[in-house]
């Protein structure tokens, strides 16, 4: 810690921050110091607590305990106004810009410059004031441009310009590069260097360790809601960061298939979806193997899974289950054939959060817990109890709302829904996103059990350690096409990335 | 019976008791029977509205449907001499078609329920007025229809048959909503349509069915209303009835966002609304204040319910937090 007198005073200290939600501890005793003009990278796996911490800093949520010290002044919690007033600005993961306004109007949203006797919005003054801000971030678009015409990268620059207009002293960037091209990312790196030169601190949250290595002065690693460790500029290296992030060797988790591989269960041939209509993907899943599907954001992995599951329409190609054409006209028909999807966004598409756990478990198969169209409460509960025991769903009562469960237990409810039916093929889309380590291991074990039992298992994941640690074979997608497949012997982060990024 | 419904029932009893103290006529058989008749009439289509609100939708066309279908029924049996069972079937079939149209426009063409049924409100009212040329549709002088009259405005042991009809419909709808597979699907669609679709539920079919159920119950109510008033004034018959239905559902614990509510609740809601009407009449409050009383009670009721829910949630969150800490200290 910075206790010596000769060091400059920290701009911001998060002191022993804890945050508990019903059933989960999101943050435990997190202490982080931010100095003026430094780039602090905050890294950690999904669900490590980064977003929660930043929400506390933004004044969106209050910590359960701990203090936030700004310029030596301690607060128990911040309001959004306090956070803004202290010069804390966000560049959000989901960009907070308004398509229907121009650049200047976005920058001054809620603080419009006014003039005249009626206090009408002074468009000219706002545009004039916006120009220097845009210059500072090196934007190539003018203040009168409509935001609808800007690319994602340009919108990000706009957000940074907006932060500057708020006299930001700390700019928090949450996964700023996740949807940027390589070139756009380089521009971003330059903007960060410029901000730093202007004495502005940057908290950089990213999964892309290469960028972190490139731009960070210091790295703080969060794991399971706690600070797993910090690295100084000299200590920053890929391996050091990964070691702190995962805290264990995930490859050791790998369990090989119990039996030799069986016949092909699911076969996709020349499958095209609406996101990448010109690209065709072919891949197959055999009985007994776990096929990992890797790729960058926008590679079309989720789109592929949803098309196979009948959510969206295929633009072409064929899908076969056990050698026979699969009816993918609706989720209803694929579910009837035994092809299930554990979707990416369990809160939106995986569960009805406001319904009871037992309702969720039988949701896709109410027919089998009812007779003559009437649901039997007893059978509904028996079925839920069976899955609760089998999967170790931690809840006092299956009549509780799914919303009350922790992420891992919610995912188990989604799994319970499918496992209580007759699975032939299960597609897992980001199955462990936002889930604690313990539950992760259980889900991996379950996937292996399913594969060993002859169920087809396909796992889409952006978590490199997970793809490498769990899969028997990795198929890498790039812009809707299969860029290549790797067998276990060739597994490495490097090889996967090479295929995912392609020859750029 | 859910907790919410119980609270509403208590409120109804308390209001009733106060009215009785001020004016003992409240509990006279004739007042009770008249009020029960109105509860039955309004309850019939309020239950239907409940199904639509359960999906997160709304049906604003109810009042106009009651006018148009009322005109149709009166004309069919009064003017054209159609046998009454056939006339009822025709009216219910016409209602079904309207509900089907609403549902299809909303699900297949992705139109907003508010817009679709607002247009229904205008169209059905306009057609009713145009068809009759603004004239009141009524039965020929001296005409009687004993069977229909017994079914609709008759009484058994002093209980109006409209009230009994509502109870019967209520029981059937209770089984459908709270016990059937369809009911579970309806709740799921109302709470999270995406997740329901990802579970293989035919969400479009569920939504369409809700609008059809609403329209069918409304057409039954239309027949009861036509027989009750015996003549249908096409420009005023059924005006604002959709608002009574929505109010009953909201009072009964339905959320306009969908996925919440119960049949007992909406029936009690319809009951409370009629009790308030009755209160206005019996306590000598100018009947022009009718809507104001209703509005104030709904506002207060929903507000109280929301505050209570929030309080309960806070309690639960605190309890869970305490439990979490215990767990940790025990482990550590």
C-alpha cells in the first residue's frame, strides 16, 4: 500500500469494499488505490466482481460495507451525482449513446447549453464546445454528425469525449475493445496514452491480456470477488496474469472420455445464418466427445446455436440428428427431437426468473407432469426435487423464485430442465458465465457425464481456459465460417487465437 | 386463495360494514340481488380481460364489442326470429373472430396490443352505430323470450343468474389459469416471453388464445347486458366498460406488465367496484362523483399493495443476508 509520505496522494481509494446479495457474496474486502495519471488494468474472469465494483464506483449500487475515499474524503457510498462530481466517468460495455441525436447533443445530454430569453437549446454553442473535446480524442468525425452513422469504435471515442467534457479525472473503460477491430484497438491504445499524458487516470477492464500488457502501468486481478493479487509494470506478463486470474491449472480439470467415440450425433452442413449470410459452417458432434466452439465476439457462434435450436431461421445448409434431417422450424420441434440449448443469457432466455424453481424445471415438459391437461403439483415437485438432489441446487425450497438463486444455482436449474427430459444433444452457450468456481467444476463434470452417456455435447465459450480445459476437440469459428478445428494434442491459446483472428 | 386476494376480501368486508352502518339498506335482499347482478355482468368480461393482461397485453375494445354484439343479438332474435341458441352461437362466434383478429395482429404482425384494440374500440362502435343508423336496437313491443330471460335475468332462490354465470365461468377459468398446462404457459409467457419460447412453448398461440378467451367471455357478457337493458343504444351502451375490466384486474392484483394475477383476484376486483358504485348511491354522494371515488380507491389500493410488497421483499433480503453471514461464520 502507499503509506510513504513522499508518494503523491492517491486520487481514489476503494477501501475494504464488500457487497453481498441474497445468497451470494459478490465482493469481499476489496481494496484498490488509483493514482493520478496511471493506467490501472482490472482483470479477472467473468463474474469475478469487476462490474459490481465499478457500479459501486459509479454510484449505481451501494456497497454492503467499506469506504470510498476520493481526494482523502471518505464516503460510505456514492450517489451517481457524487461520482460524476468527483470526476469519475464511464465508457460502458454497452455503449450509452443515443442514435437519434448528433454527436454534440450526446456529449451535452442533460447539460445542454442554453441561450436566449426562453432558455432554448443552443445547438451552435454546443457544437463549438464539442469540437475541442473531439480533437483531444483524435476523432475524425464532427460534432454535427448523427450518431447513427458512427461505427462502434467511433461511438467509443464519443463516450470518451463526453467523459472529458465532465472534467473526468478517472475514466473507467469496461471491455472497450471487445467489439473493435485490431486497427480500432490501436487507436484506442493511443487515446489511452493521451489521457494519461493529460494526467487522467484510466481504469481499464479487459479480457484481452495482450492489450493490458501493452497499456497498463499496474494490474489488479480480481478472483471470486476478492483481490487475487497485483502486478507492477515490471511484473506484468501474460503468464503472471493468467496465474492470478485462474489460481489453478484448468488443464488439470480435463477428464478424457470414458469410452471410444461413437457415431456422429449432430451434423451441420453448409449452415448459413442471417448474421453472416455469405459464410457457411460445417461441423459435427460425435457421441462421447465434448466439442468446444471458440471464436471472437461476432464470429456467429451464438447465432449458429440459435439457428440450430429453431430460434432464428437458417439461410441455408442442413442439420442432421443421428443421420436424419432435423426439423428446426421452432424450438418446440427441436426440443421434441431431444436437441436442447442452454442459452447464453440465462436471465433473459434461460429462466423465467419470477417463476418458482420447480416451475422452471418442468417448463419445457409440463405434459409429463400433468394428466388431461391439468398439472399435478405433486409430480411437478417430485421432478424438481429429483433435479435438486442430482445437481445439488442450493435452495431452501423449490417453490422459491429462480431470481433468488445465485448464478451457479440458476444455471443448474436450466440444466435440470433439460436433464429431466430425454436429451440427445445439448448445446451449451457460455455455460459458466458469471458462475463461481465450484459450480463451474460441477457443470464441467456434468458435461463429461452426459458425453460419456452418449449424449452429444457442444460447448460455445469465450473463456479460453474453459475451452482448452474441457473440450475434446475445438472448432474455431470466424465470421460465420469454420476457420479450423484442433485436436487435443494441438490445443493452445495461441493456436485457437490464430484461427479465431485469421490472417490479419 | 393468495394473500393479496385475502387483503382485498377484507377490504370489501370492511367497506361493506361501514356502508351498512351508515345505511342498513345495503344488506337488504333487493339491494344485494341488484348488486350481485351487476357484479355478475361486469365480472364476466373482467375475467376475460384478466387473461389478456396476464400476457402483458390489454384489450380496449371490450365496451364496443358489448355494444356491437348486443345489437347483433337483439336484432337476431328480435327482428330476424333466429332461435336463441343459434343466435348465441352466432354472437359468440363473431366474438371469437374478433379475438382471433386481435391476437393474430398482435403476434404475427407484431402490432402493439394497445393500438390494435384501440382501433377495435373505434371500429366496433362505429359499425354498431352505422348499422343501426344511431337508432336504439330493441325487441318488438310485447315480445318475450322466456328461456333466454330465465337464463340471463332470471333468479334462483333470489340469486341472479348473471351472478351464477360469473361464478361458473370463474370456476372454469380458475382451473384453466391455475391448474392447467395452458395456464402455466400463460404465466410463463407473461413473465418472460423469450424464456418461454426457448423452452419450446408456442408463445404466439398462447397469446392468441388469451385474446380469444377475452373475446368469448365478452360476447357472453354482451348477451347478458343486452337482455338486462332489453334495448341497446349503440352510442352509449357499454361505454368505458373496458376500463371497468382493467380496473377490476388491477385491483385484483394483476400487473399490466404481465405474468401476475389470479381469477379470484379479478372477481373480487369486479365485486369491489360494484360495491363502491353502490356506496355512492346509498350514502347519498352525488352520482357524478362515481368515477372519482372509484379512481381514488384504485389508486390507494394499488399504492398500498406496492408498498406492502416492497416491505416484504426488504424483509426477505435482510433475512437472507443474515443467513448468509451465519453460514460464513459457521464455515470459518
